[in-house]
């Protein structure tokens, strides 16, 4: 709000003498003045005491022009000098009050019209935000029309900051609570336990399915899940310690979904590997051929999941952000585990006799997978007919007497 440093009443003057202003202080002086809430210093209908950032003290009259009457405020270079200034434009109601105020000050207190040197302070206009004076320019003459320039030894940053204060500082902001949830410690613990139990059940079912369907290869899938879970846990601990990350129920849901993402990756790899075995390839070349076919699918799938997590985190609010964050985190962990552990481990197991020879319990038994038999020619051979005079092939047979 705008106010002029005019004659004050006795109560305001007593408060003025009581308050001590210090450079950089924006709150302590309010306590000394007894301003316990914003209504006590933002009341535009009463005189107040104020301080600025440099430690100057002010006694202010009632506000003549409230900040809501400001139309525009911009910082720019003056046309006649290389100095930054703030161009101020007021709305019609504020322009009239501003014109009357500046005309009165220029007539009574402008140094050219007054011989009292103390009238300089009565010729200033205080710009007040949250009870603090942010600027107090001197009036140089009547300003009709509601358009004026605030000049001084401003840097670009200072002029821009003052313009922002004028333009946005007086916006009437109010906050409405849309939702409010109060969770007791016992309920929060119950939700956490429920999420952990759900994760344990999901992990157990994946492990059982892996060993029933993939048999020996289930060892690879379970090891991959354990490593992925360990990395996720360590990531959450580090983020909580250094990034103030709070794991909520939605975040736990994202970690549970990660079990399915990791399981999907090794299912794709194992199925491509078994397809190669069905084609009749030995295990070692089948691992490399299957990996070449599987890694592209894995990368595409994880990329889609990661992009979905990023978009969900960017556009969502509240607890959904926690779900999106952990989903994206575990998707990255899945790629690391599959490329740096799952595939190298399968390559090493292919060199063992148990897996390399296709043991029935290895999950790579060619006969169980329906592998093709070794290649045989399907062309029927026709016996060669010999013409007259061609001696037959010599044969040796045993006669009944045992002589050759």
C-alpha cells in the first residue's frame, strides 16, 4: 500500500518512539510494536509504524492508494539517461487518489515550496509490503493521470525487484483446503505392515511360479529379484538420508509393481532362450541368440514404463508422485540388474554340465521343450539299375556248409 509520512496522532508517535529498527530486520520490530498478526499492520485504515531494510523508521498515515489499484509496474532504462527506473501505471480509482496526494505534498512540503527542512520527510511516499517499507521515493511534483516513474540509483536487479513487489505483492491471495487427511501413528503402521505383507506375498508367488515353470532357471530369476530388491532398499535409504525422501504407502505400491517389472524382464529373456533351444541349438549359442532377441524387447518395455513414471510424476500431485517416483526408480534398477547380472549369470550357467547338457531339472531339457531332432534328409534314394554286361558288385556270404 502507499502512504505518506504526514502528521501522526499521539498513539502512533508513542509507538514510533518505542520501536527500534535495525538493518535487515523484518519481524523483530513488529513484536516491539505489538503487531501480532497481519491484520494489525496491513490495516489500511489506521496509522502504523514501519521499518525498512536499511534500518530507517517511519510513521505512516492511512493508505491513500492500496496496492490493488496498481495496473502495471515494469523496470526499464530511462530514455534520457543510462539509469534503471520503474514505470508505474495506476487504475482509474487509484490515479485520482494518487494525483490528489502528490498535488498536496508538492504544494505543502516540496523543498521549493517550504523552508522547513523536516518537510522533506512529509514529501515522501512509502511503498509498504507486509508491514515493511520497501521504498520511500520523494515526490517531485503533482502526478495526475496515474502514470509515474520511480527513479534512483537502481541496478537492473533492484529495479526489477521493486517492480515485482508493486506488480504482484498486493495480489489478494487466499488458500482453500481441498483435502486434509490425518493419519494416526497406529494407522500409518498398519498401512506400512499391510504394504510389506502384500509385497512379501507377491514376491513369494513369483518365486513359486519361477521354480515350477522354469525349474533350474528359477535360481536366476530369484537371485535377480533379490538383487533388485536390495538395490531398491538401499536407494530408498540413501534418498531418505540425503534428499529428504519420505516413503509413503503409494511409494510402497510402486515398489510392489516393480516385482512384476523385473519378473517380466527375465520371462522375456527365458522364453527367447527356450525358443532357441527348440530350434535345435546348443545352449551356449542359444544364450547369445536369445539375448539379442530379448534385450530389445526389455529395453522398449522398460522405456515405456519409465516415460509413464516421469509423466505421472510431472503432472500428478500428492501421494501419486510417490508412486511415480518409486516406479521410475525401480525401472532403472531393473535394467541394471538384467544387463549386469541376469544375462551374465545365464552365460556362466550355460558352461556347467547341469544346464549345458539339458538336465530335466534345469528347465532347458530339449526333449521337454519339444526341440527338433537332428537334421535328416527327406529325399528317398532310388537304387541304381545295371545294364547287361555289367558285373554285379562282389558280395561275401556264408553258405550252409560254412565255407566261404
